[in-house]
């Protein structure tokens, strides 16, 4: 595992965008695993900028998103479908048919949705680069702290901490969906390279617990320490509880 501490959110976003762009330049049909949330917004803005400058091309790029709330229609303003359109897809030449976000309406069979999603990742040849944020409780995707974690894409009950953290995007905490579909730990660990981003003081404990040399399913991101090609890019605030002896 490689850990880079950068000055601030802007530097973190710049480094992340350069890594994604570098892959896209060396592999035109790169398969990207994408995250939503506040953390990667700056990275997406820079990727859009690079696309406008002609430095990168999304024509053959394939993407898989980590997760989506259950029961939100794809056109719901708080859905991750809309997030991806707003932050990236509407601004670049990606083919909609090359993008996959798990979607489960109230009527779909979650098991079938999850199995189809896993099959699609396999058919694409696996994920080249998985971008991740981290929850305040150490979750990645929506793999919440628990005594057992699931390997493949699955239906999950969101942790209270996650519902509270994500309520900032909704009118009120009651409007936050209670369930989501998320890639599992195996789907994430199967990526050839993982790039985890964290910014801000509220992520400091999760970063410390995840990357200090111990692993626990109660801190899902800590399992990434077992992956052979992980880069963690954090800003000074998110790194503030990491002791220098861990580095
Ligand atoms: C989002 C996702 C989540 C977020 C995490 C951090 O697709 O999978 O794990 O990365 O909750 O969210 P932010 O970046 O909003 O703090």
C-alpha cells in the first residue's frame, strides 16, 4: 500500500485526476470503477477540464459505479445516476451503454440485479482502476462495518452513521433511503488498482483505523491493505491522526 499525504482537497483532486487520465491515455478502453459523494467531485471536474482540452477521450472507456440507493428512480435528483450525469457523463463523450450503475427499483429482484452487475464486470475483463472515497465509519462502497462482509455485489441496509452523513444531500434524514446495492469487498479487491481518496478532519479517524497496519471487518477499508496495488491519497486534515510510525 502506498500512502500520499497532500496539502489540501485541491491537490488530492489533481493527483487523482492525473492518475485516472494517465490510465486512460495508456489504455483507451480502460475500465474504471467510480465512486460518488463529495470526495471525488474535484477529480471529476478536473477530468472534464482535461477532456475539454483534448487530453483525454472517453469514447471507449467503460465504467462501473460502486453503489446506488434502492428505490430511487434514476432521474431522482439525489440518485447516483444523476450525480454521475451532473459531475461527469453529461460533459464528456462517454457512451451511455458503456456505463453501469447498479439499479434496483422497489419491484426488481435484488439478487438478479446484483448477479447481472457482477457478470457485466467480468465480461468487461474486470476493473482496471477502482476509485474510492471512505465513509466516516470506514465503509467503502456501502460495505458497512460488520462482523461479516460480503464478497460480491449485494443488497445492504445502510448504517445509521451513513444515513446521517448522507442526509446533507436530502431534504431531511427521513428522506434518505435505508437500503442500497453495493459492490462487495471481493468486487472491489478484484480491481487491478485501487485509488482511495480522503479529505477533511471528519475522515481522520477512519483513515487512521483503516491504514495503520491492522485489518478488521469493522473497518471495511482496512481490508484494502491486503490488495497488492493500492494508492491512498489523503489531505493533511484526513491524515492528522496517522502516526508517523505507520508511514
Ligand atoms: C459513494 C460511496 C461511499 C462514499 C463515502 C464517502 O459511491 O461508495 O463509500 O465514497 O460515503 O462519501 P463522501 O465523499 O461524500 O464523504
